[in-house]
C-alpha cells in the first residue's frame, strides 16, 4: 500500500503547481543564423650563449603556431544545422652546441631537433521537425585527428691528445611518427520534442530584478517577455561577431524594454546594469518536453605509431679507424577499434513552476556487429528546487550498466554503477552561505580473474557567516552596511 499512498501524497503536493499555466511550454526557438571565422598566428624564439674558462654552450629554439577556426549554422524551431572546423599546427625547431676542454682533452657535441604537432576537428549536427506533428530526426557527427612527427640528431666528438691521438665519435638518430583519428556519429528519430527553455527563467529573473530596483514602471508585457527570452537564447552567438559581446547584447535588451514602454527615464543607469548582469548563484538548465525513439551510435578509431632509432660509434687512433659499431631498433603499432550500437532512448523534462525542475532520461543500446553480445544502459533522474539567489536543493539518481563480449569470446567490459546524491545550498547576500551534500556510489567491475566491488558514501558541510561588515568614508559616501 505504500506506493499508492506515496503517489497520492505527491499528487496533493504538486497539484496546485500543475494546475497553474506553464510559463515554459510556449517558448519557441527563434529563427537565427551565425557565421564565424578566425585565424591565429604566433611565433616565438630564443637564442642563448654561456661560457666559462672550460665550458661553452649555445642553444636556439623557434616555435610557431597556426590555428584557423570556422563555424556556421542555422537554428529555428523546425530546423537546426551547424558545421564547425578547427585546426592547430605547431612546428618546433631546437638546436644547441656545447664544448669543454682541458689539458690534453677536448670534447664537443651538437644536437638538432624538429617536431610537428597537428590536430583538427570537424563537428556537424542537424535536427529537423518537418511537419506540424512532433516527429523529428536528428544527427550528430564528429571527426578528429592528431598527428605528431619529429626527428632528432645528436653528434658527440671527444679527442684525447697523445702519440698517437685518440678520437671517439658517436651519432644518434631518432625518428617517430604518431597518428590517430576518430570518427563518431549518432542518428536518432522519434516522437516528442525537447526545448532548452532556460532563457524563460532568465527573463523571469531579469524582470523581477528590474521591478525590485525600480528600473521599470510596471511588469513586462507577454510580448516583451517572449522577446527577452528569444534574445537570451541567441546571446552566446553575439561572440561570433564581437570580442566584447555584452555591450551589444545589453543594448538590445534596453531597446526591447524601451519598445515595451516600461523603461524609467532615459535608460538603465550604472547600478541597474550591474544588478541585472549579476550572475545568480543557482542556475540550472530548464528543459521542457519529452522525446522517445530509436537511436544508432557508431564509432571508428585508428591509431598508428612508429619509431626508429639508430646509433653509430667510431674510434680512431692516429687517424686510422680501429673500431666501428652500429645499433638500431624499430617499433610499429597499429590499432583499429569499431563500435556500432542500436537501441532506443527516452527523455522527459518538466519545469514544475519557476522553482521546481524534473528531468529524467534513459538510453539502452545493444552491439549490432555480428558475433558481439552486450548491453549499454544509462539512466538518470534529477529533481531540483531552487530560488535563484537564495535556495537550491537537488536530488539525483543515476544507473549505468555496460557489458560487452567480443567476437573472439573475450569479455571486454562488464561493469555496473549506481549513484545517488542530495545537495543543499542556502545563500543570503552579505550574511551567510551554506553548502551541504551527501552522496552514495556503488560500483562493480568484472575482470580476469576476479571481481571488484566498491561502495562509498561521502558528505560535505560548509558554512560562511559574515559577523561584521562596515565601510565608512565621511564626506565621500554614505555608510555602507550589509544588505538586508
């Protein structure tokens, strides 16, 4: 009987909240596009020389970097697509000489090294809801690669005076090359729609602050709230055109307030701007909606490494070669990894009024390549209660199960994990800040020849309390005391 009673209690507690209009349900993603391109070029170098009566040394280095970036995309309620590319190339050259000597002995050495490190990344995504029904398809994919290669040469020469003269020489040569690339893609389709409506909450907090400080004469109209939420959604994209995007963003915020006829005076003064731009202590994603459908995950990784070393040694006596020797080693490593998993996913996100947020998601996939058996399951659930500048309480549960039996019968992965946590935060500006949390984790892994099991429970409690605070500057400012 406990389960029906618990459900009834929760229904009674949340019934008033569920009966209110949902401020997040009407949010729609604004139609917008972006383009951005950057090219970074840099170089640095160093030359040094030092000496004393028996030792002399010199060295030099030159490093450079070339880093292009490019991205473009479009987002709207019915269609999202984006493409981003970035690369980084860093060549490095170093060299040096050293010599030392004394009565009847002289030794010199030289070295030279060249390295090249390169990396690149391509990322693409697309999401489409072509009709009025909540039927959508999404794709995300990425390709990345790293390439490193280099070589070094070192030469050493030692001469000992005598009759006859003795000379020893050695040469060391090292070459290496390392390359790795990874391809991954995810394809999903299904019914339902999830939108990130965090900006609706941001617009709500902005309006509350503007009313609190008297910067606006009345509550905003519904149209102004919608515009501020839409503007907040694209706020991060201002950086595609400006190095200091906040100025342009807040200029547009002020324009929306002025068009709504609520702005007091000529505009937002310095105090108003500082207040509304203050980040609030507790901020979480406020997603809204649900989605369920099949999913396919694919991944390919290629790794290649090779290294060659060679050492040559020679000894001369009176100008005649008396001994010579060489040694060398070579190492090669190539590895391929492929994954293809098919399954389904479901997620549910529901803001329960301004102060509550419920999120849950689950994904279960199975290996689709012939001869492989296994299971990948991930589930998460989070319930959050917050007041942006005062309180936050978060209860979270997660479960993960991974199992994979390869084609040759070997067990590549067999693990299970469960996490539960409860966090509490309380903040009163200029007075007190309290943080508390407790978490519990259970983890089990099967491996040859046994089983590993861990269980851990931890807690944290922190308190900061301002017991005294004052600032006085007679004739310059009014006495400053902690805010109430």
